[in-house]
């Protein structure tokens, strides 16, 4: 685990691990959000079982059915052809659902922990901070009302200064 200025660089949060551990989201917030996962490399997406309060949609493009989350009322699994990596699934989702997107949508790869070891906490914190950023991790990553990047390195890599 590489460290820079006392902070682990493979983590999304400036909090120490013992400070993390967000409680489940309250019903009002959780119901107005959705996690959209593009599973294209056969990833184990059972990690979604750890955030049962948030509605989730898995675009299942590849992988064993045993590695899908447990069925629940707010989970959908949609089989798709494996083309265009996760970018294709995300763009299709936005275009196809534009008029009925929830207030907060979190787009993730099948195994987000490669980029963000604390992905589960960051999902909950991201949803809490999407409407009005208050958390230093999100403010430092360039959060604006309606946009809460989960990792500052992803934000800087993919967005031009001040423009989407």
C-alpha cells in the first residue's frame, strides 16, 4: 500500500480505515438513488449485497451467475451483449432512461475496488453529498451540486477544468 504525505494512494478517502464505515442510507435518500454496475469481465458483483438499501441495476455482460448478488426487490439484472466495455453500458443506460433517472445515480465497474478500496463507503457518502457537498473528500475531488466524483484521480483524468 503506497503512501503519499501519510495518505494511502490506492484509497478514495482521506479518512483512516477505522473512521470509515458509513451506516446504511435512510430510506428517503436510498430510494432516490441507484447503483448501476457494468459487469463485463466476469467480476464477482456479490459486493452489492453489502448495500441492500440502495436500488441496483447490473448490466450482466459476462460471468458466472453464482457471482451475482442475491435477488431482492430493488435489484435488477439485465443481460447484455459484451461490447464497448463499461462505457457503452453507462451511455446506453443514460440515453435509454434519461426521463426516469433517479435523483442520484452511481455508475461503477463490476469490481470497483481496483480503483477505490473503500468503494462501499464512498458510494454511501457520494449519495449523501450529491445534492450539497459537505464532505472534505468530495469537496477536494471537485464536487459540485449534482456531481460527486468518488475519486479525485478519476475526476481529474476524465474532466477538463471546469467543464464536463
